[in-house]
C-alpha cells in the first residue's frame, strides 16, 4: 500500500519538475557535441561517486546539494553559457531552473543526461580519483570551492622548478610539498652550513655538511610521500638552464644574485614559462611574477644590475631570520594561484614588505616596449648557447 503522503510528495515533485522544464531550455546530446567549442561550461551536478565512474571531459563537478551555496564562487560571471547535466536529465532540469532564479542568463539542461551522452557516442572519461589518504591529507583544500577535488588534482599533476634551497626556497619547498604540487625540481649547488639555520628552515642541525638538495629532498619525503622530487646539484648556467627548465610548468626564483636572475629571465621567456620572483634585503622583501606578454620581465623591471656596493648580499648586510619565511610564503601562494588559475596574481605588480614598519605596498609594473628580452625578438639570449630563441 502506498501512503497518501508519498503520493502527494510524488505529485508535488512532478509538478515542480514540469514547472522547471517549462522555464528552461534543454539541449540534445548530439547538438551539444557540435557546440563544445563555443565556450560552454559543462556543470556536472551528480554526486562524487557518480562522477568518479565517468564524466564528460572538462566538466566541473558541483553536486546538486551544494549548487546554490557554491555556484557564484565556481562560476562568478552570470552571463557564462552553462550546460547542466546529471545521470538521466532530471536533477539537471531542477538545477538549471535554480541557476535561472539566481540570475544566470544562459543555462541549458542536457536532455537525457550523461547516459544519453554516452549512448549517442559522446566522448567521456573516467577521471583521476584521489585516494582515501589523499582526501584526508588535502581535506582543507577540498572544502575550498576555488580548489576542490579538480584543483587538487591539478596541483598533483603540476611540475614546479625551485631555484635555490636556501632562505626563500625553504618555505616555498615546504608549502608547495604540503599543498600537493606533484613534482618539485630543486636546484642548489651548496651544502648546509651552521650559519644557514637562522633562516633556512628546511634544513636541521643534522643536515650540516650535507648537500642542500639532499637535505631538502629528505624533508619533502618526510612531509609528503605523494611528491616526486628531482634534484639538481649543480650551478645554473647558460649551458644547462634550457634543458633543466624544459619539463616544468613554472619557475620559482629563490636566487640571490643578479647574473643568475637575468639568465633565468631570458631562458623562461624562451620557454614561455612564468617566473615567481622574490628577493630580500635586511628587513625588506619583494615579490612579483614575470610573465610576458601579460606583464613585464625581469629586464623591464631591472634593466641593469645596481652597483655592488648598493646591493650587498645577505652574508654581507645580514637579514632578519623570519623575513625569507614571509616572502617565500608569498611566493608559494602566488605559485599555487598560477597553477590553479584563481585569484588576482602579481603579474604586472610588485608587492613590497617592510618588517620594521609591518607594512605592505603594491606597485604597478609596466612592460618596456624596447626591452631586449621581451620587447620583441629576445636579444638577451644571443650569447646563451643551447637555447631556442623564439
């Protein structure tokens, strides 16, 4: 016997579904297959268990129960063309209707849902899944709509090259490893000295006398076994930089001399890689991202090195031990934003920090149209063998 309340609930649901269907548009799977290149965002409102069994490539997972709470963070522009889909095309109708009520102006539901898509020959894939241990490790990331499971998988599939395992490199390496950046390349040619331990927190007293790349690699393995560490115990120069940076998504510069920074700049331009730059001096530090043509390069910012007496090294001028931790953490944050494609990055902006006054300032950086590296054909590479000039 069917309870009267259940009959009324089913009747109410059918009425709700009919009203929603009358107010939204539906798109057939065959039609959608011809429109995927038109900028449509595919929104999968199924549960994670369904998503893990197969999905349309490029889809954003946002379960129906979280839709109203998270959609404006996931898709902030309400003019974005969206196709919502579920398993059979019912939940997606209700979800599309809800999006319309929230002000989204170009929303359709996939008729027949994911099953119709598969049955009509649409491309689909079984997505990479996070293991149970990974879900626990990165749980705080998974709670962030700007990151979520898809973002975490992006991080796990990313490759970042860290130049320097010293003061700046220490917090950068630790935080990127903790965040789950899947491959970290670490380049440094020094060994750990007692004087390093005042600020280079990735190393310990037991590391004194060891190669910095080995000490840093051991720290990463102890922190997060998910991470693949590639070490380069060598001096970066014109003969090796092109081959070293070739396999990475971006470069993080934790070096401390101008000649190396110019070398990194020119090689990164040739390889079309952004450089997350940081530098420190006594109580002050600065962070920016060099990523032409979206913003300037290092030669735009610093066309020529200053006289040596105006730019002494940390070993000559000293540095507050906590300062590289602050600047390196800012570099790590910018790196994660670039990898995830979120937020407003420091491309074209310079952030400065003064520990004595506890002040932060941001300045606009402009490209130099006559820059020898990024203003046209990069002339700064002519004396660098083994580099491809583009």
